[in-house]
């Protein structure tokens, strides 16, 4: 069973954002194979191996497995795969307009080996999306929340409470993609974007809600429980 699950994860279809990269790798591989018909020099071998390795890496990096969200209502789910690197009080990004009161923040670091598709942590409505240019520090650092390039989303829960989820670029990440829009009603566990290549995703819980996780835990986006909302 474990082997089957691992194979399904590795062989999952790629996210649409990866198609240009996969296509580029295949193009290099095909050129190398065609040139290899007339020559077997080192340059041809390099093209073939470069195209093959890059294609396989992109197929792995952009994999987009199906996830099954818990059936219980009132849960905050992990917005990304990866390891929790920070749990503590912090003020949400100022551009979201969620006030200056500190609330619990959970930061998940995604290595290049993790699935990079982001998923919604709760049912709700996207009330604001704000992109801010910045640096590309190591995403595992605390100051990456403030200094790195990021895309922040404010979410309003059905009971009126608010929280935030922030996509943060990392040391080698150079592109944040977000597929939702302001005013859109979203469901917990639904895909909403992807970050290329290596990054971090933070969530700021509603005021008064405490996390049920700790630093060092490994999260599965759209499935792992980060917190329970409880009553408003």
C-alpha cells in the first residue's frame, strides 16, 4: 500500500504551469537524439542527458497529486506540502488591511522535493489579493515573511472571521502564480496557485484561534489539519 501511494505521488500528472518547462526539456532531448543520428560526440551526449534530466526533474517538481480534504467542517488545512519552520504570533501583511493585532502564524517551508501546488486552508471568500515585490532570501528564515517577494490573500470565513494565506518566494523561486480572484468563493483543499522553485507558505489564523501543530512537523497540503476554528 505504501509503495502504491508513493508511486502515485511521484507519477502524478504535472500542473499546467510546468508544461512549458517540460516541453523545453523534451525539445532539447529530441534535438540531441536527432543530432545523434549523424554524430556521437560529447556535445550530443550532453544535450541528450541534459534534456532527459531536466524533463524528469520538471515532471517531478510540477507533479499535482489529488488530495482528499477531511470531511469534518471547521478545520484549517495546510495550504502546502512541506515542513513547519515557524509557529508564533505575528501581524498579517499590512497590504491586506487585517489590522495591527498579532495572531497565530504558521509557516511551511517547501523544498524543491515537495509538491508546490498551493491549496486553500478553509472555506470562505477571497476579499483581497496583494502582490509585493521583494528579495529572494532563504524562505526558511523568519525575515523572509517581511523581506521576500510575496503574494498575500485575505479570506473571510462564512461566520465573518478573517485570516490570511501568503505565498512567499524563496532563494531560487522566481515566480508566484495565483489562480483565484477577489470575490471568489473557495473551498478548503482546492488548488489556488503554485510557486516555482522552492518557497514558503504562511497562514495567519483568525484572531483567537490557536494552532494544533509544532515546528518540525511535515504537512500535506489540503489534508493535514493546522487548527480547529471552533465557535466565533
